[in-house]
């Protein structure tokens, strides 16, 4: 049995170690318990100057996007910001807390039409934080916070192909899981999918050098611009196709595969279940390998994912470091907390925490 205290301590120690500067908290669904996890992390990462950013809005008193309003399920916790921590918020929140914060700068970004400000908490406060939806803008704010002396940045983000979790500047990803993602069986499947995604092999140094020499690999989060067919790495023999995405071009790609007979396909785009079904036969019959920028670009069911994995490589790994579980469901379909914890812990080797469970750090 895993030791609760050591699991939690392992997460805190990992976040505070070395050059790891940016941690993203993402949920497998809405209302997964990200804010509760964020507050726990902030409370336990003591001693270092912290920065806190979100995607959109966090810490509001109720979920304005919920379909049902005025019920307990819509209550959302405020974000706890310790003294000296940096965070991003709006003009109205600054007015409410004017005696407790110091304005660092007005940011050139907005969230939901509201101007954004980078501020410092002079004393511990519970507040609402804001942030832009763009990954580029979120990373820019994180860099600003680091320039003001922050030692670590927490970003309350999302988990999809356009999410902050794909950024190469992110050092750690923590995933929050709750019954809002589905029943216990569905959660088990999602954990299995995460296990597969974190186990993806990365490209070798010779492969990376060959791709770089071809001038189709960019030094940013977008990776390669177009689908490419790779015949060899030494010397590089790489053909760039006119297609920047796979969806809608599956049959054209199959024609090119028949004509050029490459050994490897580079897909700089999301791979959906439907697209995979169209090209899978050719992948397997021709023993083709596949390279993608990041595992989160795979939108496949677990069976397809397991089939693709042996011939798949990625440029970057999914830096998933821990899973947080929350048995509460906003729609009322709660799960037994002990059963949920046990199920997830039996499904992964990653640290698994329920911050509401006794034995906090």
C-alpha cells in the first residue's frame, strides 16, 4: 500500500526541485477539483515566492458557466494567495483588495473583456484570479513573474491539444480527476489512457538532428508545420506534404504513402479516432512509424492508442507527475472517496493524492 504522507511529500519535493519552474494543473473534466488542488499546493509550497495564473477565471464564488445555478454544486472555492505571491486579476478585484496588494503592471491582455493586471499580495488573501486563454500569453505572464523573482509558477490550465499543457516550457503537469469525468469504469479507462500517453517513446538525437536540418522543425510549441514523409535520417530524406492537418486529408495521404513509400510519417496535428481508422491499415501493412510533437495530440480510444504505441515516437514527453482525485461531483453523482482513491492508486505508479484525505503535509 502506498504511504499517503510520502505520496504528498513526493509531489511537493518534486515541484520545488532543481530548475522546474512551471507547473500546470489540468482536469480531465470540468469541476474536477483543480482549485482545491491549487490551494493545497500553494499552502504546502512554503518559503518560495510563487506566481499564480489561470485560464480564464478561477476563485469566483459560483460557477457562472454551470447549467444549473443556485445549488451547492455550483459553489467554487476562492484561491488562497499567500503574502508576497504574484497573481493576475482584474480591475474590480484590485478595488476590493486595494489595501492588501501592490500593482506591478498592467498587462497587454484581457480575459472575458476585462483588463488584466499583474499584482503582488502584501498579505495572505483569498481572491479571484484571471488569465488569458492563449498559451503564448500565459507563458508570457509566467516569464514576467519569473523576472519579478518568482521561484515557481502554478497555472490552472486545461488538457487538450490547444492547452498550456502542450507548451515545452511546462515542467510538471498534475491531473485532477473526479466523477464529473464519468463513472468509475470511465475513470479507470482514462487513467489507463494517461499511462499509455506517458509511456510514449521520444525521438532519438540523430532523428531530431535530421528533422532540424530539414528546416521543418520549429523551435516553438507548434512543432512541424506540415505532414512530412521520412525515408531516411542519414542522409536526411524528408518530403514535406502540402497538408498541415490530417483531418480531411487522410485519403490524399494514403496516395502519397503508396507513391513515396516512406518509413516514417510525421504528423504535426491532432490524430482522431476516425482519421486513425482510415490510415491504420496502411500503417500496419507497410510497417510505418509515426512521429508526433506531443502525446496530447492523440485523440484515440484506448484500443487504438495501444495499437499505435509500439510504432509511435514523440518530440516531447507528457511530463505528468501526479494525479489528484476528488470524489465530489457537481451533478450529484458522487463516488465513494475510499473506493475512488483505491481504484486510481491501483491503476498507476504515479503519486495519487486526495487533498481532502487526512494526512496532509
